[in-house]
C-alpha cells in the first residue's frame, strides 16, 4: 500500500505543480505556446460575472456569518442540556476546553512560561496571536473562555466578509455566497466556533488573499505577518503573493527584455512587502528564544509530544489511509470519529486541486497545493479535517463547480450540513473529533 500511495500522491501533486509552473511562466511572459493542448491548460475558465461589493453588503455578510455561528452555539447548548451533559452555562463553556484549547488558555493566562510538562514549556508549540487577542478582549469580559469565543466568532465573521469581497471580484456574488456557505457547513468548520485558532487563521488568510488580489502590497505584508503569527502555515501566503506579483507585473518578460530597472522598482515598491510576512514568523521564533534560548524549540516539542516530525507528504496521506483500514475492524468508533473524515477531506481537497488547476487564477492553485503539501507533510497526522477547513481555495473551486452544475448544489450543501451537525454533536460529546 505504501508504494501505491507514494506514487499516486506524488504523481497528482507534482503533476499539478508542473502544470501550474508552466502556466505561471506563460502568464509572466517567458513562454509563448501555440499548442492546443498547452493552451487548454492555460485557459482561464473562471466565471466572469464579477461584481463590486459595497461596504453595506460586506457588513451584511459579517452579521449573517456571526449570527450563524451564534446559532450553532445555541444548538450545541440545547443538545448539551437535553441529553444531560451539562447543568449550567459554566458547564457549557467547559465543554469547549479540550484539545488545543487548553494550551491557548494557558498562554493567555500567563504566557509561555505559565505551564510546563516534564519541565518543558510545551505551549511553545502553539502560535501566540490567538491567545494574545484572548487576553486583550479579556479586559472586557474577564473570562478567558468567553473572550476566546468572542475572538473566534468575530474573526470567522470577518473572514467570511473578506472572502465574499475577494470571490466576487472574479466569480460574481452568487458564486461567492455559495463558496462561503460550503466553507461554513463543512463538517469540521465547527472549529471556527471553538476556542482554537482556526477562525483567526481564516480571517488573516482571507484578508491577505484579498489584498493580494487587489495588489495592495503593504496590507499584504501586514495581514500576511499576522497570519504567520497565527499558525505555522500562515507564512505560506507568501507563495500566492509571489505568484500574483510575478504574473501581474510580467516580471519574467521584463527580465527577458533586460528591464532590470523596472523589476527593481517593482520589487522595492511592491514585492518587498511580501517579505514583511517573515516578521510574524520571526516574532514567534523570538518567543521561543526568549523562553528556552533556542528559536526552534517548538519543533522539538512537536516531535516529542505530538509526534509531528517533518516527512514527505505521501507519508502523511499513507498514515491516514492505513489507520482508516485498520480502525474499521479494530475500533469502528475511531474509524468514524477520526479517520473517515480525514480520508474524505484529503480526497475532497485533491479533487478540487485538480479541478481548479486550469480554471482559476494561479494564486489560488499555488496556495492550495502548498497548503496541502505542508499540512500533510508530517509522519503522524490526526487533525487533517480541521486543517482542511482552512483550505479556502478548495471551497471556491467547489462553488465554481456547482455553479456550472446547479443540480449538485442542494446535494453538496445538505451532505455537508448533516456532517457538520453530526461532528458538532460528537465534539460536544467528547469523541475523538480533533
């Protein structure tokens, strides 16, 4: 099984990379191809019914998204009360203090030195922006759990608002709405309403992608740095930023025509802001150094306590499917709680990666490919569906797909919504929903 997974995953991913690289070189002016097959790979089939989004419309999306998240919280609370899991509002809040939420609460309480395990400051494995925001908001609410919910809900709503504006530029408002709906009812979108950093990652990612598309480079740097301070994968937003910069300004064509002065001007006026994203990663490394005198202590802790060593992405995929097969007979509950949604999310993102490769802007495919590779590039992975909930371009490509095949839209929405309800109940029932 190992060789089949390695070969197939490598063929699919590296094939996508080659096609995308060829497209970037053509779009940036290096290559010109008259071959019909090559032209079909480069064609942009994205829907062109674009629309300008007013501040009022963006605000409406924000309020609807916030209301949706509050509604899910209330439905979850009703479930907990009805089936005897809790007896008070305090108990409901405690139901969300699980998995990574413990670490974020500890960081927000007393920083990275507040908690140790076997003498190690293990919370260094978690990025600081989310707990820092919890701590700031806590000056108002004086309860870190409530403050965490406020940060998550506002970031989720803000992320949806930015995505609506972003997707409407090239695809129109109907497709933008559909993409946000799919993102919101994706089964493991439940983590956008948990005390974890998924909503913050969504917000900073959406804002960065939006300003990349608008070519507002200093804001790309600012929000990209915030994304890099939110999660390790935040720094990957430098990839779509670089791709859009190269394509939009025809950098390779200018280099070919020896317009070095123009390239240099574009670099220091616009492209240099992409490197500002490193400030977020640098600040996180500084936190590690300040506590342990080692900038990379978090890598050691991830290997020791979470078994997250860097590996070929095929190994992460193999881990999921091997456990999917073995758990079906050995422990069916874990099959349904953990490994089945992991496998389904992998297949979903791969399918959208292939579908969207030649139909959409290169920046989206570039980000989806590298985001998938890095998240799967560990030798033991157990939170795949949660990570894929932030694979934003996949939901855009799915919306594009269903816009062309409108009969699929009710089926996709209903299936995902049922999955969301099922896994929200499982999460609140302390099942292995990670």
